[in-house]
């Protein structure tokens, strides 16, 4: 998947691993948790334009604590579910 890997639950992607980083799915409901912590969106350059995906970087403390990681995974999963229901 475009040079990275998707993390799936029940066939729904809720996170991606790209360029050495972990990014969780975000939506209008969950974005505030990421912006409060200044966690950037995943972006890439395509045809001279910056493209922003609906995924934001995981916080460093999530990579060090499984309880914290579970909470951020839950946020990504819930955003992915809401996104799927909207389609």
C-alpha cells in the first residue's frame, strides 16, 4: 500500500505505518485529540502538490505504553467505523 502497511480490524483500516511512523485514522470527531497534542497529519507530495491523508501521527507515549496505545487505537478504529458508515 503506497510504500507502507495498513493496520486492519474486521477488514477496516484504522491505522497506517509509513516512512517509519504510525498514523491513526481521524475524522471530525476524533481530530481534536490529535490537534491538541500537535500531532501532524500524514502528507505526501504528488504532482507538485501536498496531499493530506485522513491520518495523524501517533503520540510518542503510545509507542511506549500499551494502555496508551490501546486508547489511540480505539480512537482510530472509531473514526474508521464512522467513515465506513458514512459511505
